[in-house]
């Protein structure tokens, strides 16, 4: 779940809504902070055109919910917000991992990117002929 509820037009981390934290508390499951970095440059809010670029998904360490109650859910929300903010900025967070998505399966119409040194995936630029072939199906 994305607890902000929507993407920010500026890319800044917004206030979190409480619903995801209420669900996590009721289900008794941990909250895993996740930061998506670079998606605004690849596809800005309100845009329909996907541009070449690099998107990084950063995972933080799971935050146990057993020490929180419905009355203290705002503390869980703030702790998670701080963890996501640190991940977004690339600050070291205990247990932080950076993973690249798996390559597209063979026969898949999408293009597989190549892994770069920091663990993210970079998609190559497409030439006009390739874009034309994709439009024609």
C-alpha cells in the first residue's frame, strides 16, 4: 500500500494516511517501509508518456506492530514515515536492501533492462524503429 494516497507532483514525501497502519495493526503484521525513487522522472504525475530512466525500489527493515495499539498508531505512522524518508534520501537504514526487478521472462513483449552497479535496473533507450514496431503490434 502507498500510505500517501497519491503521488506528489514535486516528488516530496507527503503525509501518510492512517488506513494502512490500522490494517497492519488489526492483521498483526509488520509494516515494511519501501521507497520508490526515480519514478517521477520516468513518468510524471498526470503524464501518460513513459520516458527512459532508472527507478529504484528500496526496502527497509520490517517494523513490528506488536508493540503498538490503535491509540499509538500515530507513533507507528511517524516511525514508518521517517524510515521511508531515509530510504528515499539513500540514508543507511538498518536492514536496507536495494533490489533490481527480475528480467522479463522469455517471450515477454517487454524489454529486460540490465542491472547496474547499485543494484537497480536501467532500461536502454529505444530507437524510432523499435517504437514503430511496438505500435504496430
